[in-house]
C-alpha cells in the first residue's frame, strides 16, 4: 500500500504542473517557442559550422577553407553561438518572471492554506524543468532538421558538404543551455516563493507595480505618451527585464545581419583579390588542370595525383612568353615556377611579453607539405589580403607564406623563418602572410631567382595573364591560338573564381536566415510583456472606455509603450551589435554602399515588424466589451 501511495504521489508531482501548464496555454506556448528557437539556432550553427571547417571548439577539424577564412567564420559562429546561449537563459528568466507575476494570487492562496515556501518553489521549478527540457529537445530536432536541409541544398547545387553531426559539441551546448536556463529561471521563482500571503494576494504586488510614477514628463508630448510612460515606470521591474531581453536579442540579430552581410562581402573580396578577375592561366594541359584543382581545394576536397613539376615537358619557353607579351589586350604577364616540397618551421626570438626585459624563443620544428611558387615580385598579378609585407625584388632571401601555413605551423610567422628544399640551405625570412585559396592556403611565394639558385631548376611551368575585360573573348582566342602552336593550354579563371564566390555566398545566405530565429524570439518577448501589461491595465482601460475613450486611444497607449521599449532596446542592442561586429569579428572589413543600404533596410524592417507585432494583444484586448473589461480583476 505504501509503495502505491508513493507512486501516486510522484505521479501527482508531475501531473499537477502539466495540468497547470496546459491551463495557461498562451504563456506556455510562448515560453516553449522562445527557448526552442534559441536552442535550434545554436544547434544549427554548431552542426553547420563543424562541417565547413569553422567549428566553435576543438571538437572537429575542417578540411575546407583556408585558415584566414576559417578565422572569420569561426569567430562569427563563436560569438553568435555565445549570444544564442545567453539569449536562452535571459529569455527564460524574463518569461518565468512574467509567468510568476501572473501567478502571485495563486501563490498567496497556497501560502494562506499552509503550503511552505519550499514546496511552492519545488512545484514551480518542476514546471520550469518541464519547459526547459521540452524546449531543448524540440530545439535540437529543429536545429538538426534545418542543418540537413541546408547541407542537402548545398550538395544539390554541386558542393560536397558532409552531413555528419557533431554530437559532442551539440550536447555540450545543450547542457550549458539547460543548466543556465534552470539557474536564471529559478531566480524569479525563488523571489515569488518568499512573498508573504498578504503581499502575494495584492493586485499591486501581483503586477509588479510600484507606488511612484517616476519623474513627470512634459505635457507637450500629449496624454497618450504620458499615460504610456507612467505605465512603463509603474511596472519598471518587468519593463527593465523586457528591455534587457530585447536588447540581447537585437544584439544577436544585429551581429547576424551586419556581420553576415559584411563578412560575405569581405570574404568575397579576399577571394577576388587572391585569384584575380579576367586572369588566364597558360601551361601544359596537366599543369593548367592541376592549377585549377589546387584552386578548387578551397571549396571541395580533391585527391590529387603526384606529378613531377620539374618535368621538361612542362617548361614554357622564353619565346612563347615574348609572343604572349605582344598580344593586344594582354595587360600583365606573370611567369612562375611551381614546385611542391616539404617545408619546416624555424624558431624565432622575440621580446618577452611578460618581463619586457629579456628574450624568449617561440616556435618549434613543425613541418608540412606546401606548394612553392617562384615569382618575379615586380610582375605578380595577385593583390592578396596581406599581413606584413609583400615580396620585394631586392629581398632575395624572403618568403611570403599562405594563411593556412602561418596558422597551423607557426606560433608567430612574422617573427620566424621557414626552411624550404634542403636542410643545408639557410632558412628564409617570412616577410608576410597572404590570404590565398590556392592549395587551401598552403603556399610559399619566393623570388624566382632564389628558387633557381637553391633547386638548380630553370624556366617557368605556368604563366598567368591579366587581360582586358572589354575584349575578353577576342583576347582569350588569341592566347589560345598562340598556346596551341606549342601544344600548350590556356584557361580563363573567371569560372573558377565564380565558384569560389558562389560557395561563400551560399554559405552566408544559409547563415543569414538566423535573424528570422532572432526576430521570432524578440516578438515572443515583446508579446509576453504586453500580455502581462494589458492584463494589469484592463480594468483601467475599461474605465477609460466607459467614460468615452475610443478603442483607438487604447491602442495608441499600448503601441506607445511597445514603441518606447523597442526604441530603447534597439538603440542599445543595435549599437552593441555593430561594435561587436567591427571590433571583434572582421579584420579590414569591406563595405559597399549597397551593403550599407541593405543592412540599414534590414534593421529598419525588424524594428517595424516588432512594432506591428505589438498590436496583436492590443487588438485582442479592445475587442472585449466595456463590461468584460471592468469585470477583469
């Protein structure tokens, strides 16, 4: 019998909170939706990011994108994921605070009948746990489903994106979200459970209303603004939490929109500067195919066969280069010698950053395979995004390395050296680091005379030509005819450059729908606040209507309240989001006038949407008759 009573008691502990949540459908649905959306956005970011090479932690290691692009993507996802994880607990605390404000009379009755504060806390904490766990599970399902749809889209249009799920990272993020949601959600429950029975049953305490009306505002603003302002100040606890919640959500939205658009244009600019527009690659068919495949490593992993770069079959004669220089429409010519070999890190000596008095050794002796490109510094066509300096024709023992080598093989590349070719050859000073998609950033550019001297190789095996865009087809035909005379091949790189930019655009396009998640979260927060606010003012609105006020006047008051909250939250959230974007996310951002207009338009649309959505509870309220409004407690 005792076991049966215990089982019945345990079932009651769960069934009563479930019935109570079902009885308050509107608030329950809004809370679940808000937490589900926050979890789904975080899960999507982690799953999508880990398979594109810009994971948020050490859980995976991507094979696509160079380290320069990786850093932009990873920082974007890290910051947005952190903001998403912060949004969940803050929104939980806000929604639970609103829920408890509407439950104070119930708590007063429970306390008056002898129920202890600990039992009340346990009861409502059980409700909180049910909401958090249900929202987390729903969010994980929605986030994974969104991720699969996104990767299927990318694979359908020709890219190769793995659909493996990084369960470790997803579980860690979900557990963090669950823990902090419980902590933040328990705070308003604990505060409500401590209230005295007389306080809890008071309508003033129930609605979180203060006795003061705040500072008087000028009458020039009109009666509507004055009433709206006083209502906000009277409920300053709920108002401040609503502003905080909306500020965090709008910060997240701004970072996603501004950061996404600017990062898209910036990364596209990096690629266009590195590959070049209206560039033709000329060489032996095997070499031109290899060059295109090396560029394609940026967006799709390919197995490349070993070839002998120094083969005499690949050598381009000086006479051919002279003919190419004489073709009308060829603006610049960039002959190169491409080799592939192992490179090794050489430690460097720098000033001790802590003591500032002595020197310390940085780096080790890590090694990796890299593409070596002997170039004439004064003839290089590429205009890479470069950290440090570019190659100079007067610096024969210098090297410019790719971003992936710099990040993965060196502690501080600009203060270290690199060994290439042979152990007996002195290391080369690293003068700069370039963001280059060629061979996925594993490249070393050196003066071609130095390569000749240290390898005993001679000649060129690839030539890049920049042609006049206005005569593109005609110039390309002339180059192809000259190349065909010596069994060489010429390929225009515009198509491969377009694949790079389309790949980046598709990635950012998928990430850019995250503001829809944030927008829904903001709307839910605002609606929840207005529902509580209107319920507390329903009796006042009934009196106003009874003495002749029109429903339109009531709507103006509520809309003014929402507008004040939106404008304050928007001013802080948007400013903070812009600061985070340009202060931490993107080095040397590229912003065009069209991007600036798009960003501004997007933020204005979001604020307008929030203003419009705030009218829903108002319209629902004014539909009540005067008698129903006056009878509302």
